[in-house]
């Protein structure tokens, strides 16, 4: 099971959650306990062992969130009701990330944001800046100076698992353009993107880099 906490992106009265939202959500999560609580709606939702609910239910929830301007925080999967309070806090905690500038999805899963929660607990911005690959800062500076898009290209290439075809699709550019940019990146940064160790390093680096850009620390 998981805990889903739904709240409006805008200020709503308690009546909205009890009279308007509760009937809609109860229709989605049939026979699942849902109740209003402190300007939100809390649902205890049954899932499979991997924490999955039917795909059509997720799509319907996404549509509801879109239409009613809702934000949804989702806990990790758990099996003991006695741990409700712990996982309730997860769902409530992850909702805080809904207001981050680059957060666009209405449904936020705790595990997807666990890294950022850990980073929020680190006060040493200079230390964080030392933990991501130096290629990112180098490419950011190069792009700014030359009006190129090498950093976002590497980001997309990394997040697609170093797949050039998918990178081209994501960026709406020709695969040959991707090949050219990858060659530029390797030459400028002195890296070999065929290195099997790089995917994980760069995925982590981009998350750290993004966090540091959004949360500048003194001395970073």
C-alpha cells in the first residue's frame, strides 16, 4: 500500500476537500479509505508488491490533478498499517517539492525525490559543488559564451541512457546533430562517453548540478 496526499495548488476551504474532492477521489480509489485532513485529502491505497496501481487509475488521477489543479504526494510502498504515521510523513514531505521551479509533474513520488531531500540536509554548498563532474560547469560556461546547447544535450543523452536516437527525439533534432554535439562534448571536456562508468556519474552529477543552481549557498 501507499499513502496519497492530495491538495489544491491554490487555497481552498475545508468544504472543497470534503464535499468536492472526496467524492471524485473515492470514485478513483474505490473501497480505499480516504479522509480530509488539514487542507488536504489523505488516501490509503492498496498496491501490488512493487507499489503499482492500475495504469488506468494513474491516468485518471493525473487527469483529475490537471483539471482541478491538484498536487499529489505519494509515499513509498509499505505493508504494515502500524507504520501509517511514518509513511504519511513521506507523502507530506515530498509535497514540499511541488513548488520547486523545475517541478512540473503533479504527482510526486517520495523515492524519486529522496536524493534532493538528502541534499536539503547538507549545508555545505561548496562540498556539493565539488561532487559533480567538472564537465558540467565547463559546458555551461561554453554554452553561455557561444550560444550552444551542449549541456542540455549531454543532460538528455545521459538521462536516456546514452541513447542517441532517443536523445534526438527528445530534443527534436537530427541524429547527426547529436553525433556532432557528442563529439564536441568529448573534445571540450576530455571525456570518453563510451566509458561504462560515466552514465551513473553523470546522472548523479546533473541532479547535483541542478540542485546547486536552484539552491545557491554562500561560498559555493
